[in-house]
C-alpha cells in the first residue's frame, strides 16, 4: 500500500488530510468520508489506487467538452468515491461507494490501453478524480510523456497546493459549478463555494482549457438571480469559457421535479447576453446544441446526442468566413 500525498501526522496516531478543504482528521483505522483515504497505523494511504469501477471509450462531447478536440474519442476511467455528497448526485452508485471495484490496473497499463485504442487521451471522470489524486497524478504524468491529453471532469473542491501539483499535466477540464450560493453548497453538497471558485480561477490561470457545467434544479438554483450571478462570475473571468446548462432529473436523495425545458431556454437566453458560448445538455431539441460561427452564422459543429460533425479547418477557422474560433483541434 502506497502512502498518500498531502497529509501530516498528529498526536495519538491521528492523521490530518490536506487534500481538500474539508481537512478531515482520521483516527487509526478510520476512513475519510470521501471513501478514498484511510489512516493505517498513523500513515495516510489512498484506498483505491489503481482500482476501477468504470472504464471505456467515450465521445469527448460526453464530458461535456465542446471546444476541445470535437468529434474525438477518449478513454474514460473512474474509481469510487467523492468528497462531496450532493443530494442530487447522478452517479451516486459510483461516487458514494455503492458500486464494487471491477478491475485493478496501473498507470502504465491505462496509458497503453489509451494508445492501443487511438484515444485522444485519458479522461478522469464519473466519480471525483481529484480525491483519486495519487493515481490521477501518476497516470497523467505518464500520459503526458506518451503524447496523450489528460482531461478532468471534476467538482473543483481541492486545496490550491495539491491542485498546483496536478495542473502541469492537465490539458482540459470541465468543472461542475453547482450554484453561486454558499448555502446551496453547504446544505445540498456538504461543501463550500469559495474553494470551487478559487479552483476555477486557478485552472484558468494555468492555461488549462476550461468549460463549466451547471445543473439547474427547480426551486434550488434556477432563479434568474442565481443564473445571472453565475453568468456574471464566468463573464468576469473570461466570456469565451463555454458554459453548459444541464437538466436535472430526480436522483439519489433528491426528488424535486425534473427541470422544465422553459427553465433551460431562459438560462440560455440570460447567459448569451454576456457569454460567447452557451450550450444546453441532457435534453432533446436543437436549442443550445450546435456551435455557430459568430462571424457568418454558419454551423461549424453540428451535434446529435454526443456525436459531432465538425465543419472547421484543422486550425479551427470557419470554412465560411475564415474566422478563427476558440476551439482546440490540433
């Protein structure tokens, strides 16, 4: 069993975790509430290094990443556990430790599988990759050396120092910004908003390709004021960051009604007043699905579900008006 990163010993054999803002102190034999770290004889160890609950090839659009190598496939891997306990979690069977580990692997083996399948790279996703820290770090380093891309799909709830250690190996991330409301984070997710906002700024400052997702839940984070607050945060950071609004469906411990389509359309309308690239996900219909050139109105990426037809040059120029768009292809 390897030792964990980002912790320090305390008295009486206890250990204090420094990975995320929760800062758990664990007694000998005790596991963290994230389900990913344990105190074994006064040393902190990761519980799921090299253990997988899910692995497979996905369209990059499924992350969702719409402006990062559109149309490509990426190897997606996940371990059990999460440092948040969102009542509406869509992947609770994985994130809350209810699903059994299906296989074990090594960083090198994951890289070899990605290469053998002509994958764009490796996406660490489905559960919370940031608390799978040691395996993600080790795999991402090897993937980078092999010329593969590393993608995080994350809640962004990590301390700045471990995030700084990881960021040099990360090429793109989709961060789930759940609400611009600390009470929402405290009551619904058992977390805090400020560290997530700090992480988003840190990703952006490091030059990582960044997209954000907001799941709109009726009666909880879907008011015009809340949507406008989120949009203002993104606009102040960078109006070119793609923002995805997604529909909520009852899951795990939350039974609020599903998100009305009208709510998503209103969010799309409000966000497009200040942001360049706004999309709707997890719903049918054509609104907010495609990428349209702002220069000539040409559809440059047509999407059906998670499949994309790309109508751009390799340098991400519109074939209609030659406008350069903020989309990574090469």
